[in-house]
C-alpha cells in the first residue's frame, strides 16, 4: 500500500516524506527506490532541488 501510494503520486521535482514510526514503511523503501529509479527518477538533497535558491528555515515553498 505504501509503495503504491508513493509511485502513484510521484512527480517531477517532488519531495517524498516517509516516517519510520509505521512498521511497513522501512521495508517498503528499497522497492520504492528501485521502482522510481527504473522510471527515471533521481534522488537529490533539498538544497540541490531548490538550487540556486537557498531554503530558509520556517519558510513555506509551494510550486
């Protein structure tokens, strides 16, 4: 269920936030990463995603 939701909602320049407090999350991560990479997605840090802007703490950014 977690993997399906992530893959259904993944989008260009998106941020995926997962919490490890749910027991199914951590085991789902390798499959999510593999599937997204096969679809051509790459993984970057938030500063890399926002460049050349510098994210400011407490600021809300929307597309």
